[in-house]
């Protein structure tokens, strides 16, 4: 319900605003036809449920078979079903008290969980397009939309880049006692799960500061639009990166693979980024005051990073922690609750506000231009 419910909730909000975006989670474009004109959005609505139940069923069966020798025929059913649903919906809840740390040397279950997390996090629109092209194969040749190409490219870069960096940073630290194959599996798991999934196979209080800061960055990005994941979304970060790259190459337009991203989409991406950055920065400041105030930095012993980690994890609905959640003050716990709520609903509301404001102002006048020095 958490994974599918937020998408349905988004649909109702946007349709109430008169915006025909049934499943496009962050309202970053003008209409469904502009995103993927070859997708039938009526069938997409039905396929959301089919994809969800089908992939969760496949994942549960795979986990059941892998956990059968360890737990037995009956005892393996519940954890298999629970973790399949939790992984696909990027929830991160586990029936095990140490999350998945007990499976550090069991690559099979970790690979199944990672596959479910990634499939749940790339978004139903991209899943639908991939299904059309690879399975249904319509008579008329179609190609992935710019949206899906950006999602898949950004996801691949983040996963592979995070994998390499986590392996480099933790090879001789938190992963030192594992065989080299398990080190590679667990470092890849760290790269996958930080993008709002919330499972862990290592104790984040015992990893390097570099890994924890990298985790903060990946948590802030999160998954993709119309997915079960939270965060700023891969497309938002990718568009901001493409803006910078296009400007450095001397182009006024924002370009990617022979296409131009509409200026209003760029503006919404920048607006969402500024909104999210402002909320997270303010939350980190409040944590610094309420949890570690009046303590000199020399005596704080790295507490700042722990509370930065906590704030970013809460806002992006990740669920990871460096072990300070249970020690939060009343104000800190209230702030954590508020961050989780704002992080899941706030960016959507902010995007809708931007969209409706544009609709109100598009036929009105603009003021005269006057330039401002930058840099």
C-alpha cells in the first residue's frame, strides 16, 4: 500500500489540478504524451498492479527456494514474502533484527533483493516501455523515450559508480573479513540499497566516513519518477547535470542523445532541487542544535556526520541510520517524523504548485529583463 498508494495519491492530486499525469510521480513534464507517446496509459494503470504483484511473487519464490535449506519449508514462507514486498517497494523493513547482515556470505538472497530494489526504483513508466520493446515487440518499431533513457543511464552510472567507490573504501575495513566474491557482492548491495531501499549488510556506524558521506549523496538522489522509491529522483539530478554540461559545451539548450529537454522541465528540476536542499540543510542545522549543541567540535567525535546521515535518510525515506535514531531527543524524533512526511509528499506538492503557477501566469505579462552578475 505504501509503494502503490503514493502513486495513486499522486494521480488523484494531479488529476484534481487538471494535469493529465496518471503515473508521472514528480510532475516534471507537461503531459503523458510528451513523455512516451507510444504508451497506452490506460493499460499502464493496470500493468502497475501486474508488475508489482508479478515481480513480488517471483522474488518471493526465489527467496523461498534460497532460504528453504536454512529455515525449513514452512518457516521460510513468511520472510520470503515479507522481504520480496519490502524490497520491491523500497521499504527496507526486515523481519530479521540485524536486517540482512546475517546474509553477508549468502550472495543468492542479496542478488534477489537487489534486483527487486532496482526494478521497484526505476519507475513503472520505464518498466512499461521496456516491457513493450523487449516482450510485446509491436509491429511498429519504437524506441525508449528520453525519460526512460535518462532513467536507465543515470541508474547504471549511480549503481556502477557507487559499487566501485564502496568497494574501494570498504575493501579493507567493514568487508575485510569476507572472501573477495562476498566483498564485491556486499559493496554492490551498499550501492543499491542506499538509493532509498534501507536494507543493510554492514553496520554503518563501523564503515569509513567516506562511505557514509557517499551514502548521504546516493540517498539524496533516490530512485526514479513513478517508482516506489523516494529521494530527489534520478531525472532531477540528471537534468541539473545536463544543464551544467550543456553550458560548459557552449549550448543554451539542455541536450541529451539528440534531444532537447524543455526549459520548463529544467526550471522545475532546479526548483525541486533547491526546495529539497533547503529542507535538508535546515534539518541538519536543527539536529546540530538539539542533539549536539554546546559541545566543542573536538569533543563531538564525528557526531555531525551521524546527524547529517539521519536527516538525509529521513527526508528521502531511506531508513538507514548510523545508530543514533534511538538516542534522539523528543524534538529530534518529531523532526524525523516531519522529514519523512515532507520528503514523501512535500516535493510532489511543491512540483504541483510550480505547475499550477505556470498555468495561471502563462497568459499574463512579464517584467522587463535586467541582468545579474553570476560567479
